């Protein structure tokens, strides 16, 4: 491989070590990430552990998606975290952007190592299904990390007609040399998305419908076949491959492995790990919770930081009888905003055993609704969106809207259903939609697509260390 910057600590090292550390923290051969079934199981668990951190699914990905959108703003009484995000003044030295970049590439590099070593491993017939399952999960996780990198650091898939705009550096092979440095340039968005798609297609082909070693209902913390299909459907939605998105979502729905939480259980059971609606989530143990750094403490009031508040605009979008309105409640911010709309979606700050939802059945229905609408199947799309409306409101009149009016309903349902789950900003940009960013103190900014500040800067440390990316910074940074 050519000389390069990306150096990652190996699977068994501490997740808190700096991304640029060159020396492994354990005496484990990097080529041995998946040398037998025991090490394969340990390795995939190690990758999931990397995803738990505050700089990824633990907090920052979700904060970015809502704080830079029309859903949230920072209280005037805050802990000074994400201030640049809130004011749209992020620069190339921003520590949160840098930490997300580093953490996501740690996931990529460790997945690479698993895939490289796992593909060489020879196993007997009794282990072949589990080996394929673990490898399929590694492909799915690598795809997810690249998908998230693209959403954070590059303009959306449809920014250019042919995907020729800059994406992120695509690295699918990792050397075992702890001192090796590679310096990849940014690849075209179309190439990165093609790799994401190929990885997810491979994951779907490899992961068995009936998992080995666990059951679908007892462990939503691993990417199952249906989790891989749901992520692939999401990708197809972003790529505008409507028929493919419909196919994948229909497969999940008709498999009947998941069920929407009941209206009267939504507020209480959403936070439960392994609930019946969740398809894939990031699970936490008492020993690996984030404590005061957890998403719950960034949102919840009363002894928590409670920095992030929901906008009136979001709150006013809910009907009074909507069960989802309990996730954003009227109240006051002690010593600051009064009244304020408080975020109540994350609640467990005692044990922190509250999974961060990556994909759940409600999103699958809304993905299929949008995919069907974009194919002109308005009646079927309306039926899908009514499944979500009925769960939230009880008995509702059937949606009769068509065309753009129906699409608006679907978009609004996505906003109300998926707020504070890592979607809003990325939905707005893929829709090329103008929106209002509400700021601390009541000021607003009109964000017209395209806006260069809706994506993160390539970290200055990366620019300075990597000569092949030095001239490829995102505009306005």
C-alpha cells in the first residue's frame, strides 16, 4: 500500500487512545483479528464497543443530526459543548468533528482487519454458518461507518448528478505493520457509496436469517439479516433507488419478526433495550456506560446537563393526542429558558442501560412509504404512513393526499417519529430542503441548500498530516 495517515489501534486496545497512536496496545498480531471462532466473536464485539463511544453513537452523531437542523438548539445555560454546531461556526480545528472522524475510521480499520483475516480462515462445516455471520456483520459495520462518514463529511449522494463530488477517503485494506502510514486522497462520492452498497449486499448474503449464538428477540445489539436489510434500504433511499428500497423494506415487514410498540407503551418502552420494535441498536452494559457523557445527560433536565432543547417548531408539529409528543415536553430550563421544550426521549440516567436506536421498524415503514411515493405508488405509500400515524394517534382517517402533499406528510412523519435518533439534518440535505436553524437566545438562520456548513470540515490534523488530502478541504473551511 502507499504511504498513508490512517493508523488505528487494534480491536483489543482501549477505545480512548488517540486515533494516531502507532503502536498497538496489546501484543496481538494485527493479522490475527479473526484466526479462530473465539477470536472472531471477540473481534466483532470489540467493533461494537468502538461504536458505543461518545464520539459516535453514544452522543455526537445524534447531536449533530438534530442540533444542526430545525429540531434543536443549545440552552443559554450550557456546558460549552457543541457551541460551534449550534451557531453554524464550526471550523477545521473543532474537536467534536475531529473525534467523530477518528472514531469512525477506527471502526473502519478494525472491520478491515476482521474481513481480511476472516476471509483467510478455514473452518469446519459446523462453524461455517457462524463464520459467515460474523464476517457479514463486519461488512455491515464497515458499511455503516462509511455511510455515517459520508453523511457527516460530504455533501449528499444527489449533490451532483453523477456522484463526482468529493466523498471521504476509501480504505478497504489495512496493513498489519503498526508503523505503516497511509495517505489516501478523498474518493468520489459515487465510489464510496458503491462500496457501502457492495458491503451491505454482501452482509445480506452472508448473515443467516436465524442467527447463531443468540435470538433476534434477545439481542438487538448485533446486525442481524434484517438489520443489514434495513441499513441497505436506508442507503437505497439516500441513493434514490426507490424500487430497491421498497424490496428490502417489504422483506423486513413481511418477515414479521418485529412489531411497533403500542401507542400507550411508546413513551415508556422506547427506552428499553431489545424492545420489540428495534431492529439494531447500540447496547450498553453497566460496565461500559458513558455516565455524564451519555446522550441522556445532554438532554434530560434535573441533575443532568440538559444542554440541548427542542424547538417550538418541532413541538408544534405534533397533535395534542400524539403519543410521540411525550418525547418533547413543555417545561423550563433551570436558570435559563422559561418556557422551554425539553427532550424526554432518553431517560435512563441511573443504570444507563438504554440502547441507542440505529434502526427500528417505524423507520422501515417510513422508508417504504417514501420509496413507494417516489415510484408513483401513492395509495400504497399512504397506507404505510397511516400505519405510523395510527400507532401514534389511534384511529385516524385514511390519508387521501397524493403527489407533493403526500410527500410532505411522509417527511413530517419522519421528523416527528425519528427526532433525536440521528436523522433530521441528513434528511433535510438529501431532500435539498431549506430550513430554519434556531439558535441559542432566539436568533435564527435560514439554511438554503446547498450550505457548506451542513457538513463537517475535514479535521485540520488530517489536512496537515496527509499531503494527498491537503487540497481537498470542504468549502468554507
